[in-house]
């Protein structure tokens, strides 16, 4: 993130805080009790564009991943789904955000959804294609970038969010879903009850 964009974003966040969020953007969801600021947004679901308030995942350990169908890292869908199935009952959710920012994703949501389901049997929540990098990332990725100072460098970049909404890790595309450090961090976060 450029220093000037960082300062503008930080100033906007402080302004919103100072006025109680009155001037919040249209994408911002109504503030709910216990919803961390990073999750306080609504995004369209991949399968049908139905609006999904990300506050529904408050209190969970969250792995946010920008995805693409035609990338060398696309087979990571299999490992992401395995993580979701193994640790989901303990409170992990994987959130997939298809993006064509690196020119490796389809533009049709229905085709992306069919590809994910038919090829990798993806059941974790997936959202409609959006931008995940500057200059116009979606609201969640804008907050992740602000919190970490790191935007996705490629597809399958991963952000780990603790139950309290704090962003506690950023993992590059080369970090596979079964990476010992990543899995160990997820287990440790799951052990911390809300």
C-alpha cells in the first residue's frame, strides 16, 4: 500500500470511528454486537449473488483466501476444503474470494461455482468475483491490507483471523493448506475458546 493511500485510508477509518460510522460505505453491514470491524461488510455469495453479511463468521477462526480457477496454485482448493472439513466443527471457516486481479479467473460466477464444486467438491463459503488488490480491493481485503500492510501478491494468498477479529497471519501463495506452521497456528487459535 502506498504511504499516501495508507494515510487516506487510516484517516477515513478514524473519521468513521469519530462519527460513529454514520458515513459508512454502502458495503458496510449494520454493526452488530460482537462483530469485529474487519468483518463488518456484506458481499455477494458466489452461487447466487445473495448478500452475505460476514459478521455471521464472528467468533470463528477464519482463513481468507483469494482464489482463481486457472492458476498453478488452484489445486490448493483440495487442501483448503480438507482444512475446512477437519477443523470446521471446531470453529474454522475458510472464505474463498475469486478474483481476476492476476488474470487467471473466469468472469462468470456460475462457471466458477461449477468448477469449484465439480473439480474440488468445495463446500466452504465462496463469494462473487471481486478485486482483492489495490487500487480498489473489496471492503474485506481493503481492511486486511490495512491491518497487515500486505496485499495479495498472487492467487491463493492467505490471511488468518483469530476469533476476536484480529488478523494474526499472512501466508503467501506458496504456503500450502497443509503447511505445518499454518495448521499449527490454526490449531492454537481454535484452542482459544471465545
